[in-house]
């Protein structure tokens, strides 16, 4: 009962403590029992300090990092941090992740056999309830201030409360709707009532938040409201029974047309800008322009055993070198299943050629080409008028360019200088894979070494790891994921020299997700959606991942299942997957299986009630107004 009463006190909390959320919100910690004494809401400056706590409550867990003065009693601080719980509930329960640790209740998540007393589903509920409570208290206290700047603070607090309820709707369904400080036991609200509340709040505050890009990094602006509406409307059919895809298109468009932009800055020069999103300097390396709402971390000023510290350390084990990730060791815990790995096929030379243009009658012939001097010619692909390309593997020897296998129309290179002459000398080549170009207008050519690249969003470590999983408890069973690092774009470790805590910020909503929301809502019939535009936006993401246009798709390729796979490749380990699978009716059914789904090595279906998590048994016990979710 003592534990249950402490949990209940969280929901009824009347005060807020302060903690730094990020450098631009640094404030001294304030004892939560001394609000009146310190007069936290005396003016806008002090109120901004209180606002920091609302952001920090999603990133951190108490009044000192990484543990010691917990905001929520009797819950392990490291285990119960918000984004760590989001990973556990929305990624570990899917094809994206497995964990080797045997902590009570943790194996249940990937096996999909959790109960109403699961510590992790309970921890997330209390973390979100705490955020609602803190926001209610802030809104009530800050409303007494007349300073215009405080009105922005209140709008931000209302956004954060709406975000907490978005999560509660998604994870638990029917929960209490509490919008003011009260000591009364709350009544349970329906999922539809909660949906309507979140929608109304976001519509009301969109014009009260700062304009796009006008707020400090780490704080939300009007675009965050539009982005959360996009997410809300995309899931409306599941959550309310009424499709809102047209509204999803509308608000996704608002986001796409804002000041936010996809990061294309390849700051570390490795051929793709995708990995910059998950490095230690992602608040400055260009990635921040894509982050609509992110949790901010600093290895010295905001320490936690959740957040990016968890994602980096827990993903390192086996033969992996922790120093390459900017930390002092691995926790040998989380990996992925082959279902995610196999979504990233290697790009074949044929795929590259077909994606380049239309097959032509111009080709190459010679003993250095695939078919020798006897042919047939290896045909090139016309990329535009009189411009041709070919990806192919050559051997030591010679080649010439020829039209329609006709020796009366062939070209060689007399000077070996890249220029062509009719009937010219054979062109010497050496063994390797190349991209060959032909420019008939200028009568020039090029033969450039080429390495077929897979989608570089596929950040996996396979050395010593088995793709197939026979024993989840062994870290080497399943590929490791190398997506998150405590290394900046210049290869430097984060600011914590000891290598314990990580600097990398975690995006909760970024522009790439909204691109995919727009595409899905369009394919599902959202009025105003433009499939050609959606395809263009998806190709932006593919080009960033592959470093070129070779894997680009056409509008005819953009089906619902294609979009789901693209969401998987773009957003894995970012807290989206369970929600996506439920929207596609793949989470519980046998329409889509993955290793150890339903606690079966080959995967099996589970009861549909698993689409929701149970309300904590401890809350049901002390509040007779609440009913448990079906099945629990």
C-alpha cells in the first residue's frame, strides 16, 4: 500500500521542482517543497526556469543526475526514463529489437506476454502521469503572470501535456483526463474523449506558440503542434474509429512548408547525411534543422541511465569496440532481428542500371566486357538525350562503344584522353566494377570505379553476430545496431571524458517522419494529397540514405506496405514501430511475423487486446473509478 500511495501522490502532485533541460534553460535546482518560499512564479524569468522542468521530465528522472533524488518514488530511475520506456514499449515489442537481459518483466515485452503488473508498462504510465501533473501545476501558476512571454511558456506547457496524452492514448487507451490540480480521484475518460482533448488543445495553441523556427533549440514552436496533429490524425481510425487522413495531409503539409528542412549536411564526409542525425553534435551539425521536437542531453549537465546513454551503451557488446562509440563500455543488451536487417537489400548493378534510365542500343563490346568481343553488346541506359550510363563489372582487357552491335558505328580512343573517335583505338580497362558514361554530343566518355552501396541507414554490426536468433539471452544472437553514437561529426568523444554519459539528443518528432505521414495519408485516401509530391519526398530520404538516386522509386511503387517498410528503415529505434504495426493491423495478427513474436522462435499471432498495455494494477487498486483494459 505504501508504494501504491506514493504512486498516487505523483498523480496528485501540486508542485514542481526545477532542473536544467539544456544549456539555454540552465537553472538552479529548487526544492519542490519550497515554491512559496522561493516564489518560483514571481516573474517571467523565474517561470522560464519552471518551464525547464517540464521538458526535463521527459529527458531526466529527478533532481540530480543520474539518480538519487527521484521524481517518482520506488521506480528505478534508469529503467523508468521516458525515452527508454518508449523504446521498451514501442520497439522492443516489435521486429526492431530484442534484449538479452532477464530483469523481471523485460523478456515479456518482446515475447508479448506481459501482465497488468509489468514493471515497465507501469513505469511509463507513472512517467507520463507525472508530466501531466507537472504541466497542470505550471499552467495554473503561470496563468497569474501578465508578461506576454509567459503566454508562450503556457502554450508550450499545453503542448507538452498534449504530447503526454498522445502517448497515453497510444499505449493505454482509456485513462483519466486531468487538466487541473486536484486531490480528487480522477474519472476515467474514453479514448475518443482523450483524442478530442488533444486535438482541441493543439488547434487552440498553434497560434499561441512561437512562429516556425523562432524558439530556442530544445523548445517547441507552432510546427510542433502541426506535427503532433499530423501524428494524431494518422492514427485516428485506430483510436476513434473515424479516419482523418485528409486532416493528416493538411497538417503534414503545414509542417513540410515550414522552416524545418531535411538534413543534407554530410558533416563527417562519409557519403551520407543520415548518420549526423544521431551523433553527439546533432544540435549543431545540421541535424537540428530537421528536429521538430527533441530531448536534449549533455554528458555532464544532464546525466541519466536512460535517453541516448541507454541507446549507445546497451547496444554495444560482443567484439564491438566501445571507444568507437565514444563511451567506456557496453552493456551487451539490445540488438535487432533479421526482419529489420532484411529490409535493407544490397543494391544490384541491374537495379542501378534500371534506375538510371531507358535501355538503349548503345553498348560496350570487348574482351574486358561481360560478353567478350563476340557479344552481344552490354547495353547502356539513356539518362537524357545522347547521354548514356552503365554500371558493370569489367575484366582486364579492352572495350569499345558500339551502336546496335554494328561495327560500322563504333568508337574508340586514339589518345587515351577520354575523347572518342569513330573507329578509334581499343580502350584499355582493368578488372573491377565501374560506372561507364558516354556523351555523344561531346564525344567523351568516363570509366569510374564504383562500389555498389546498400542503404547506409542500415547501421548494423555483424562481426561475430548471428543473423538468426536461437537464444535471446546471448548478445551475439542477432545483429547489433550502431545507429546512435557519442561521437561528433569530427570523430571526437562527447563532453563526458569518463565515457559514462552521452551528449546525443534524441528526436521525438522530426521532419522525415512527417514526409512519411503525408505519403501514407495520401495513399489511404486523404483529400488534397499528391502522390507525385509524396514520392518526391520519399526519394529525398532514399537519396540521403544511399548517397545518390540509384534506388529512387516511382509513384507506382509507393504502396502502403512500401511506406511501412520505408518508415522502418528511416525511423527504427526512434519509438515508432509498435504504433505503425498496429495501424497496419500487423502487431498482433499472423499477417506479419518476426522472430519470437508471441514468444515463438518463428513468430506467431497473439490476442488483439495486446494492442494496448494494461493500466498499472497499483492504480486500479487505489482508484475505484478506473476499469482495467480488456484481457488484463
